[in-house]
C-alpha cells in the first residue's frame, strides 16, 4: 500500500527539539527534549526534597553514636543514590516528575540500572567548578541538551506527553469550496481543534487568513465555515444524522460493536 | 474511511490499551486481574492505527492522542526489568572480577599511580621526620599522631572520638571513603587527569602518615589498626581509579571509534568496576569500624587477619569467574553500551524489525 508522505504536526520535522525514533512496531515516535531551564528547576525541587529529608532525619543525631552513623549513611545515600533509586522505580526523580520530565535511553525506552548509575555518578564532574558549570556548557553545546553524564550513559531527558488536545467541536458539516490537499485539510482540522481555546477575535482573524469564499454558504462567519469544513473532512455528510454526543465522544460507542470492530482490525483478545 | 468511522471502529481497542497502561503506570505493581499479556498485541494494533491516522491526514488531535498511547505503550513494553537477585549474585561471582581482568593494564597503571607515590613517600618520611610537613599542615599531623598514640585505648581515633560508637565511624567511613571513590571515578572524565591526581595525592598522604608514624615509634598501633581493612580499602581505591582512567582513555585513545562513541562504550564497561569499588569500600568500612579499632586484640592476630584479607582479595580478583562465560551481553547492566549503535542504525537505514534484531551491533 503506497501512502503519501505527510508533513504532520505530530512529528514536527522542522522543530529542532524533537527527535524521531522508530519503534519495533514499525512506527515513528517523537521525543521532545528538555532544555536546561526545566532541568535546573527540577534539580532545585529535588534539592529541596533532599534537604527536607535530611532535616527530618537530624533528630537522629540525638541518639549519640548510632544516630550520627545512620545520619551519615543517609547523607551518602541522598547525595549519590537518590536519583538512581527514583529513576529506576518511577522513571525520574520527584523533581523531574513535577516538571513533567523523564529520563530515557537514546531510543526512548526507560532508563536501565547501568545508564542511570552512570549519569548520576558523573554528576560529580558536571557539577564542577560550581553549580553545574561544566554540565550547563555541555548541555548548551550538545544538540540533544545532554550533560557529560548523559553523553557517557547515552541517555536523554525528555518531556512527558503534553496534555491531550481537545476533541473536534461539533458543527453542521459544510463541503469545502474547493478540493483541499492533505496539508490544508490538516490545517483546517488543527484550527477547529484549537478554536475553543482561542479568543473570538483571534479565531476570526485566523479564519479570515484561510481565505475561503463564504458567500456560497448560509453561514457568513468564516470561523464557523472552517468548523463546518473540518466536520465535513473528519465526519463526512453523515455527521448531520448522528447525534452530537456520539459524534464527539467515540468512547460512548456500544461495547459490542467496538469489540467486533477491533477483532476485525486484527487485534485478538486472548 | 472517514475519521469518525475510524474512531468509532477502534475506540474500544484504544480504551483497552489506555486502561491497561494506567494499571501498568500505577505506583503499585499490577495485580493478577490486569491482563498484562495483552500489551504487545494491543500496542501493535494501536501502532498500526497511529500510522494509518498519520498517513490519512486525520485531525492532529486524534493523531497526537494515538501518538501518546503509542509512546506510553512503548515505554511500558520495552522497560528494562532487571532481575535484581540474580543480577547481584552474578555480578559478585564473576561480573566484577572478570571486568577488572579485562582492564588489567589500566588496573596496574592505577595501582602504580597509587602505590608508587605511597611507597616512595613512606620511605622518605620514615627517613626524614620533617618531610610530612611539606604535605600536611601541623594540625593534621598532630591529629594523626594523637590517633595512633600507643597510650590510646582505641587506635585510629582521636581522643575526642574515643567514646564514639562503631556505627558512627561506619557511617563516616562510608560517606567519606565511598564518596572519594565515586569522585575519583567521575573526575576521570577530565581526560583521566582527575583520577590520576586523586590517586597520587591519596598515595602520598597515606604513605607520608605511615612513614611518619613508624619513624615516631607508633608503628605497632598504626599497622595493627590499618592491616585489617587495608586490603579492601586500598584495592577499592585502585579499582575506582581504574574506572576513572577507563573513562579518560576514551578521550585520550578512543581507538577506531569517535570519542563520544568510545566514551559511551567504555563508560558502560566502567560501571561494574565502580560498583565493585563501592562494594570493596563498604566492606572495608565494616571491617574498619567494627574490627580494626577493637582494643585488646594482640597485634599478631590483627596482622594475621590483614594478611588473610590480602590473600582473599587477591584470590577473588584473580580467580573468581575464571573459565565461565562473561555475563550475558543482553543483561541490563550493559544496555547503555548497546543503545547508541542500535539507534543510529535505525535512523540511518530504517531496517525492518527482523533485520534490526538479527544484526544488532552489541559490541
């Protein structure tokens, strides 16, 4: 089956903080690299957490020898193995999770013990001479924002998934005035999906840029015309007949029908 | 197929994958009711839907929802799941000594950088009582002298620390010594110079203290204190230095790789060395805190234990794991080394899956 090459927004070829990787399933996923600023903020949060844990443990020092010994052990673990523990169990430290970051191998899989140990032990050199000086320079020089520890371990720090975009708002479908190519169709769809979050003035401004001839339609508002075209593209004429609830929420489809459909698509439940 | 029909047809599959992923991503491991065995099939199906949605130009919202599902599924399916007990036993029984023997040359170099200055400085300080002051200031010298004063009940501790409990010293030795070893390793990234510097400096200080105290006549308390843990601690530092030099060698002599590729490979090889050094130093801290300072043990017994320690450490590093195969190259410790090659290949040639897994450049 020959399918046309599509420049779509999901893969965003032009944006230079996106990295494409092919999964063994044969599809391409996109990793969104995290720059120095969110990472520095994440480090700040982690520092605060570590400091808090250490302060909470200081009453141990009251237990004379044993308490001091345990306190020093805790200090050692917090200093060196805190990031390793959280990266192996949760994918990232609490600070990174709070910033929506994730540590992965170069191919996008979660980090394994060897790589996690390496990138965190080498913090010792990234931290030189003060406050991640070396790490920051490496981060800014490298096109993947990797500090030295990441370079040696072959890891990346990426953003987790962005919040899911809104679904297409329902509107009576309108046929496009002229046949649209795939890229234009996608632009129209993207506009329709974003339109609930745009101010009316901005919506009208963007819709006017599309330059559709709206005289033929009953609806003279260009934004509404675009919404109609978007519904026509994605739902076809039949959208008029379907109740809007089912049209906007495919999850509400009857369970029996969807099972049959997915079985037909090749996915078999064991 | 219109997008709406497509969505209606496959929504059930997407919802099942979504539910399964939510269970897998939860903090607690999934219970028996979660159908984890469905993950590969579901992910394959949804990957197909994602590819179709992109190729047909369905709305960006749908494409990015599917993309998110695929990314989450990919992370769950290909997450490394190390089997810790087997991994650690394997590491202790053969992984560490085999890794060290693979880099025997660098180990001897690190040992020379460490023990050479130690020996020279020890002999010099034994001959010249003032020489130690060129290295340590008066306060430090006085502290070492008071630690090993023969009138001390517990050698190896300053009089102020006499009452301290062994656990406290254990915590201190771990925090201080293992921290030094880890820094020795990390600073190896500075073309090996950082590791070399730490090795030489530590060698000089240890040698100076040993020579100085012997010359003062404090030899018996000093040597009986250090003999017990010396084998573990000195070897541990030398091993940490080896790991650091291995990192540095990637920049100085990358061989037939680019420097960054050599760094990734050798850094992954250095991991067992660092872990081994950490283990040796933690063991050394146990011995140092709970055995070396015990009073009332005749020095001859302590010397005997020390000699036995050297024999055991030497035999372990020389013999353990000899004749057995190196640990499985697919084991999770080594994944980091395997990653870049695989990804580069996937990027440059876009091979089919069977081809990629058949000719994966592991080495």
